[in-house]
């Protein structure tokens, strides 16, 4: 076993932020196994071109032979598992890919990790970690006055995406309890920041506001999410990996609950400030309430007391500052934006929004 860690899905939004910040903090080698679906973009990791500490492996986590041989060859000390289908609306339109990657893929990874870990010597077996990155959506939905999700909140997933992540969490848990594989699980709230694919709320609204397009808010816009700046999430994963207790789960949240309509309004105001259009109407005039997402969870909120108490992690970025940085990043990275908005992206936008009637 060596110093390297194996990251899955490292060409996606959180995974690429994680690898970039890992190189600046821990600085030890990273192998990135990614299938490069529509959401995976190797350009996110361009700053690591030519860096001998970084190895990219194009492949599928469902490919047991590939995963097994990669583990035997590279001998990583840990696996940090981000790879997933991650967009709720796509899971409603086409659930099958979610079951394949999120459930079957996690199973393959756990099974191959178990075989690799079983063959390690005693010290390496004790030090090995499998960190499974999951979501708060597995807990279902909250009423306005309900306490935030804690690690003991019962699972109640409501979308095919959430159900597939819940399935993967249960598998991860079972591999610890049955086989002793040193598994850690994190359940995190909504991330935002650089490199997020513009199908998700915040980047979609920033780009539409910049381009004067309508801003499609689902339903009454009062659904609440707990927003976490992606670099804070990456810091949480690093501390769980280094000091978390195997078999435990840790909830990670931003302590920033906001209704969607307030997030979209804040984006409009920031875009008006940074890119003023003298004489034009405020961008809030672009907001349109449209037909809701089926089964739309009303509120998510994370109680992150356990990770604060046990590992000393707290989010560092307040929502206003994180949102400002994010808006600036999308304005300053139009080349990245244009590269990810392919024909397939435009097809998805047409599929998801064309038939949504305005309310
Ligand atoms: P993303 O959709 O941006 O990226 C997913 C990455 O996984 C892509 O690079 C994609 O190419 C890769 N991938 C997909 N299927 C694969 C397969 N079969 N084999 C190998 N690679 C594959 O996702 P994200 O937003 O970065 O989320 C990362 C993880 O964090 C996911 O597990 C997600 O459930 C979880 N999570 C995300 C959020 C959020 O707000 N984005 C919040 C909580 C948890
Ligand atoms: O809570 C963690 C989860 O957050 C992650 O597990 C998921 O991978 C991630 O995609 C995210 O899920 P959400 O469904 O909360 O994120 P999304 O950006 O799709 O939507 C955020 C909120 O905004 C949600 O209430 C739906 C709403 N929305 C979204 C889109 C894309 C709109 O009102 N209009 C839109 O066009």
C-alpha cells in the first residue's frame, strides 16, 4: 500500500474541487477513476496537467475487473467515492442510470475494495479507509419547524436519485458491519461553487440571468435547501478521511437554509451589480414560476453537530460571500461554460423545461 488515494468521479463538480484542494493541502498522489459521463469534465483538472502526482483513469465503477486491477496495481491507502448520477430531475426522467451507477457501481466498488483490503498486511488493513460520499436527500423532507436531519434520522428517500443513494448507503453500512471494511459515510447538503454543471439551480440561474433568459423557479419557490460552499465540503471530507471513526456516518451542512426564490433573487441582484445594464430592468423580472418537480422535497436542513464535536469541522464560508465568489467564477470562466454546454446539454434543457407550463 502506498500514499495514494483513489477518487471516483473526480472529473465531476465536487470531485474535481476535492482533487484540486487535496493537491494544495495533503499533496499526496491521487488516482481519478471517472467514466466521463455528461457531468464529467477532465478540463476541470487542467491545472494538474503534467503533475506526476495525478493519474487519470477513464473507466466505469461498474467494471469489476478494471476496479480490481486498478486497486492491485496502484495500492491506494483509501478510496473516496464520489462517482454517481447526481441530478434529481434526470432521475425522474430516466431512473435506470441511477440504479446502475449509484447502487450497482457502489456495490462493485465495495466488493473490489473488500478483496483488495483483505489481502493487505495487518497495519495496512487497519489504516485503509473507504469514504462513501452521500447526500441529505436520503432522509426525505422536513416541515418548516422540524428539527434538522441528524445521523439518526430515519431514511425516507423520495426521488429515484435519493432512493439510489440510500441503497448505496445501506450497502456501505453493511460492508462495515458484515466484513469489517473500514467504511465512513458523509451525508451532505446542497453544494455550490466553481465547476458545477449548469443543470443545477445556482449555475443555471447565474447563466440564464447573464444571458437575459427566463429563470424557471419550480412551484412557489419556497422549497428550502441548506447551501454549502464546495470547498467547505472538501475540507469536511478530508477530516473525516483522516480522523473519522470507521463505521460512522457524518452529516455535513452549510448552516445556510434559504428558500429557492431568495437564492434566485440574490443571484439576480449580484448579476445586476457585477454586470450592470444601464437602463435595463432588474434581472428579477426574468423570474418565472413553472410547473413543480414531481415529489419535490419541501425542506432540507442538516444538523452538523457531530462532525463539529468529534472532528472540529465547521463551514468557513457564509452564503453571501460564497454566492458572490460563485457568480464571479461563472462570469470569468465563459470558456469553461461554453465547453460544457454541448448539444446533449441543450437537449436536456429542452426536455426538462419546454413542457413545464408557467404558473
Ligand atoms: P456530478 O454529477 O457533478 O459528477 C459525477 C461524476 O461521476 C462525473 O465526473 C461522472 O463522469 C462520474 N461518473 C458517473 N457515473 C460514473 C461511473 N459509472 N463510473 C465512473 N464515474 C462515473 O456530481 P457531484 O455534484 O460532484 O456529486 C458528487 C457526489 O456527491 C455524488 O455521489 C452525489 O450524490 C454527492 N452529493 C452531491 C451534492 C451536490 O450538491 N452536488 C450534495 C450531497 C452529495
Ligand atoms: O441535498 C443534496 C442534493 O442537492 C444532492 O444530493 C444532489 O446531487 C444535488 O443535485 C442537489 O439536489 P437538489 O434537487 O436539491 O438540487 P437542484 O440544484 O436540482 O435544485 C435545488 C432546488 O432548486 C430544488 O428545490 C429544485 C429547485 N429548482 C431546480 C432547478 C434545476 C428550481 O426551482 N428550478 C430549476 O430549474
